[in-house]
C-alpha cells in the first residue's frame, strides 16, 4: 500500500465519521438549521466521493496482489458512502412529521447508524491490518534492497579479485618468459664452455704429443 493511498484512506474514515455525527445531529433540528446541516453533509459526501475516486485511481496503478486487496476495501467504502447518502435522503424528506421523525430516530435511523458504525469499525480494523502488512512489505523491500546492495558489493569484490588474479597471471607469464630466456642463455653458456673445454683438451693433447716427439728425437 502506498503512502498516498493511506493518506486518502485516513481522510475518508475521518470524514465518514464526521458525516455520520452530522446526520445524527440533523435529526433533532428543524427549519433552516436542518437545511444548513444537510447542506454541510451533502458537501461532505461530495468530498468523500472525490476521495474514493482518488483511492480507486491510486489502487489501480499498484501491483495486482495489492490492487485486489485495496479494491475490496474500496467496495466497502462505497457501500458505507451509499448508506450515508440514504440517511441524508431520509433526513431531508420534507413529508416527515415530528412523530415520524421520532420513530425514524428511535428505530430505522438508529439501526442504520449502528450498522454504519459497525461497518466503519470493521473497516478501521482492516485498515490497521493493512498498515501492519504494509510495514512488513516495507521491511521486506528494505531487506531486499540491503541484500541487493550486499550482492553488488560482493560482485565488486569478486571483480577486483579477478583483476588481481589476471594481474598475477600476467606477472607469472612474464616471469616464465624471463626464466625461459635465462634457460636459453645458460644453455648457450654451457655449450660454449663445453666447446672451450674440448678445445683446451685438444690443445693439451697436441702439446703432450709434441713434447713426447721432441724427447724421442733428442734421446734417439
């Protein structure tokens, strides 16, 4: 339930109770005072109809599950408004004499006012239950938003960790390249050392043979 609908609903309930009291007060009046009171009630009925139209428009713009509940409440409000209109017509009838008015006050109108009061009490109780449901919906929506924010934060952390892993992977790849180059350099150095070793060994062998030959020819 939206805050706008709740505001219209509170205005209607207060206005309906006020109109009911004015109807009761009009029963004990005569002449111009009665006409004035009835005029006030009729003006209030127009305001009540305007509030119901606003609530209807607001309810139809909501989600289907919420809209169904609010439209059911609106039907009760419309029924309550029709009861008030019926009361005003009875009170404003010009052919009622004093005895009929007293009888109406003691019987039919009393029953109608009691029924209307009971109906308004049920409506107010239903409104309170809807207020509590609205609070639970708001709490659920707030929890959902907090969960969404937490999810976004986790995704951001995961993205940062992914970037860190990619950076580490690139670093390791660079290290692998450097190690490969080092291996190639070491292999070249090792081959050169082996080649130098064989050359030195060959030179030594030649020198040894030369010395042996020199000694042989000298001693011969």
